[in-house]
């Protein structure tokens, strides 16, 4: 009996995490505009190459670039998404680096995220965005995370990791 309670707790936590993950959808978007007063962004859904956008070291996890079927109708029909520029670390719309996934937001500066969104609008840079459907049926999806394109420094780090892996492999032979 004493083992049953921790097992049940673990299963319940896993179910909650799975439900939260099932509600978010990641897709490629290009920012068309950002309305600072309304805290919304207008996006255009674009096709992307996840292997080019998110290169990984050899043997790294690979994903597809398709929008999950459960998300395609709910998310892609809405071109306006809600943005939360201020708030707590876990509630603000996050801007993240590509390879290491570190959050780049300056939570102390309310103008930081709007400024970076306006830069993405001006550059017309395709990015990977994680969207959550609105809480009610008619609500706009919420933009939770934006992953920026890979940088030259991140490409160099991937090349270094691949070279190091080859050296270890050759030493093992």
C-alpha cells in the first residue's frame, strides 16, 4: 500500500503534464504586425524546415516540422495571437535562443519584448512559436514562446560537439 500512493501521485502528475502539453502547439510563423495597446500580434503561418531551423548534433532528437493534427484547425485559422509582455517568469511571452533554449527576456524592462517583436516584424524573420488555444472557445490563441533562428555561434557549437563525438568514437575503435 505504501508504494501505491507514490505511484498514483506520479501517474496523476504525468497526466497533468500531458494535458498541458497537448494544449500547446508549435508552428512556424512570421510576424506581420504587433499592437502594443491591444497586446496582440498578427502572424502569418509559414512552412519551415525544422532540421534547418533547429539543427542538432549527430544523434540528437529529430522532430517533424508539421503542425500536429490536433492543432491545425484550432490554431492556424487564427492569425491574431495574444502576447503577454509583462508578468512572472512563467507567464510572460518568452523569447528563447535556439540551441540551448535559454530565455532571453529582460523581465525588468517592460519595453524589451515589444521592441524585439517590432524587430521581428521589420525583419520578417520566420520563427518557431509555441501557441496555446484560448481558454474559451472564441478566445485568440496565446503566444507563449518564440524560438529565434539559429546563430553562427550556435552552429559553431554544434560543429564542435560533432567533432568531439567523432574523436571519442575514433578513440573507442
